[in-house]
C-alpha cells in the first residue's frame, strides 16, 4: 500500500497536534491548596509558622522555601551563627514530617 505525500502530511499534522494538546493538559503550577514558593530567607514568621504547623514533608518544605537551608536530624552542618532566618533545624515526627524546629 502506497501512501500519498498529502496523506503523510495530514497524518504528521495530526500527530503533532495531538502531541501539543497532550502537553498542554499537564500542569506545571502548584495545586490550589498548596502554598506558593516563597524565595529568600524567612521574613514573615506567621505564614512560616502556619506552614510548619501543617507538618510538611522535607520535600514540601524545600519546594515552598527553596532558599532556606533545611537541616534534618543527623545532617552534618557547620556551626556558624546566622541571624537572618536562612537555616532551619527541623524536628521530625515518626512519619518523617516536620513538626517543629528552630532557626540557628
């Protein structure tokens, strides 16, 4: 069976259209119930404390506060003293979720 050039072009256009439309169905944004990323050090404590009270996972913490160094139990870190809320020492519950901590 021989395909005409016009049929091949039509099929290629159809495949391209399906591929493009399939890509647009995926969402790269954050779901509506998750907080938006907050770059930089922690300036406002109330939103930060509310976020920690929700017991986020370390991955969720890093997504929302990408510029804050998250130190988990057992991590080896330097001992310099920071006053700018850029390094958070987390306490974890039995499920590995953040249940509290402190800036140091």
